[in-house]
């Protein structure tokens, strides 16, 4: 009887083994746009084809957007679209996007950072969560109230939901391209409070 090999196992079982061997990834961002691919992806062409989608599906992509104000108090979005340099064949496998927004809270002018995490899934389609920068919520010197940011959060979540719903493919799958990520970040500034 022949010894069982990794490639002799069913694909579903191999994928579970790959997931256990792939290291957890830090989000990609403008400072670190390309994640370091683990050695497993370089073993053979076949293993690379099987593990590349799993690796990038578990590597979040992060963006950073600043909402500034003009001298007429009109919001202006500023971001650097570094993700256009990311290879499309890898970009299509990414399933989590962390969209960070920095702005000044409108009553006290206090800097606020909110990160929206968008997870692309099958069946449920997508999920949007948000969180404030760690520590800001509990800072005793904080004058602003997180409730003062609710309008901004609702406008951004509504925009993200609208764009993602428009990108749904038959069967509920959502795959984003670099241009789709631009559409997510191009919020109508007239809708921002």
C-alpha cells in the first residue's frame, strides 16, 4: 500500500492543512503594500495555485483616508490609491478591507479615527463593522462623544453598503477590483455632516 501524500488528499482537506500552515498576516497598506508570501507558496506551481487564493483571502487590505475641511468648511477626501499597483490576480482574492478614516469631530474639533472593516462572504454577501481608534473611547481627556460621530458613521456605512450591493454577482459573490475600492472611498462629500 502506497504512503498517503498531501496531494493525494481531497482538496477540502488540503485547504484546511494549508490554512493551518499559513502564518497570520498583518494588513497591507501604503507603507507595506505587498505581504511577504510564505515559503509554502514557493514549493511548486501546483501548491502556489492552491494556496495563493487562501493566503490573500486571509490578508486584509488597509486604506487610510483623511477628511479635511476647506476654508469654506466643505469636506474634502484625501487618500493615496497605492492599491492600483497591487497585482489584480491577487487583489481579487482579498476578502477583508480595513478602511480607516481620520477627521475632526465637529463640536470640539477633536481628531477621531474610525476603521470600517468590510468582510466579503458567500451567502451573507458582505458585512460592515466599525471601531474607534483604540484608547480614544476611554481617554479621560476626550471632550468629544462617540455619539457625535454617528452621522458620519451612518453616511459612510450607507455609502459602502450601496456600492457593495451594486457589485454583487450572481450567487452572492463579491470580488473587488482596485477601481471598485476607489468607488468605496469616493464618498459624496455633500452627504457628510
